[in-house]
């Protein structure tokens, strides 16, 4: 993916990104992502989802970019082993 997805839900098993962007997107199924991915506004995880970005680069590009649970979700997992970037600064993965 090298474009921008806005306002929707992604389901599937693999997402390969080449500077793609997700804006107000919900991850609706277990998903493994590779490549550089830009996050704008909300990136929400559905209940029970494992979003595995491994060593990929995540860039939270909007001032209010948010990673959270979708409505009704009680738990989800983000597996990320690299660094996250936010508005030009770097934070360690946690």
C-alpha cells in the first residue's frame, strides 16, 4: 500500500506498506504489517485483535494521533519492536 486509507475498517492477514497512511481506521482482524506506515487521527483496534507491526516504522503524523480500542472492545494487542515517531520526535517501543 502506498496510498491513503480514510474512515474504514481493514480486515485481512497482511498489509505491506510503502509510506502508506491510515487515517481514522479500525483494524478489524489479526493483521501483520511491514514497511513504513503513517498514522493520522485515530487508529483503533477491534476486540481481541493482534496488530503485529514487528520492526516496521510507525509515524504518528497528526497532532492528536491516537492508538486505542474501538467501541465495545475490551482488549487488543499491538506487537511492535522498533521505534515510533510522533511529529518529528522518536520514542522507544513499549
